[in-house]
């Protein structure tokens, strides 16, 4: 990643605005690593996202329907993306650890450890350590009291595919998705199934034909949730 970052920085120096294909070709040429063409050209942005976080690049002016990338030096006064996104992430998905944040949400664990810990350390007193079933994690200090006062819930919810609740913590989080059921939630091709939540944990998957459950879910609560979604869908219909 350090070599890729150096190559990208060099390619974008001098005000260059390069398409994804052009930037990929430049990085491959500078590193001599032809295998990078596939991962850099992927629409997933597996390697481009961490480069943006490292302030190597950002989006440039569009070229018709195609995006371009420019040096992040174009944005000298921009706020630190790490601090901005960390606050938002922790507010929605904390408590977590730096390692989990990087591995399951940001870049699949490729961020250098010192850089990752530095992002969290920079938030200082904004963070508080908490105990999650014997594991030390961090969250926003301003949310600790509210979380401590929130009673457990047995609510049943039907979430859509790729829902942020599941993706934020990651499908490897066994407190949310049972390990034996992960393949039913995180399927081939990067597909994340619509899930049935009961008490905040994934209890099954569902579609328009019904639900496949592996944990007990009160039938009346499930029916009520389906009815709620039906009303919501009807209210959003152009004919309503």
C-alpha cells in the first residue's frame, strides 16, 4: 500500500486529473506490479478508498460520465476525513475497536497499524473505553450515559438488503450474525441478504415470499412488522 500510495501521488503531481483506467495504468507502470490492474480497476474501490483516507487523492472534475482523480492537495483546507468519518461511524455503530473498524468497514485491514491508532488517538477525550462482554472497546463519550440507560429490546425488524446496521458492525460480528449463519447473510458476489432482526440480533433472512428463521421470533411481532412495511411501501407508491 505504501508503494501504491507513492506511485499514485507521483502520477497525480503537477495538477494531473486521471480517469480510473489512466491512474491504474500509471500505478502499474511505476510499481511494475501488473496484478494491481484488476484490484485498482474494480468498482469496489478496494485500494482507492484507503488512498483517499491517506490524503493521496480525491475526486476531480468529471470527464463526461466518467470520474477522474486528482491529488488531495487540491483540498488543503478540507477537514480530516478520518476524524469526520470516525465520529459518524462511532455514533452509528460504536462501540468498536480500531482493528474491527478497519477490517470490517474501512479497508479489510490494510491500513498501517500506527496510522489507524493515530486516527483514534486524535479524538482524545471524545472517546471513552467501555466493556462489551469482557472486551474493551471505544465509543463516543457523549453517548455513554444514554447507552447505559437504554433497556434491552426484543423488537422485531425487517431490514433490507445491504442494510447499514449489518454492514457497520460487519457480518463477522457474531453478536449480531451467528457464525453458523454468516453464509446466509453474506452471500457470494458481495450480496448481503435482507435480514430479520429480533432483539438486535439477526434471526433469519426474508423476501417477499416469506422468512427463513433460525432463532425464535414471535409470530405476531413478525406479522406486525410485515404490515408496517406494507403500509410504508403503499405510502411511497406514485398512485397513493
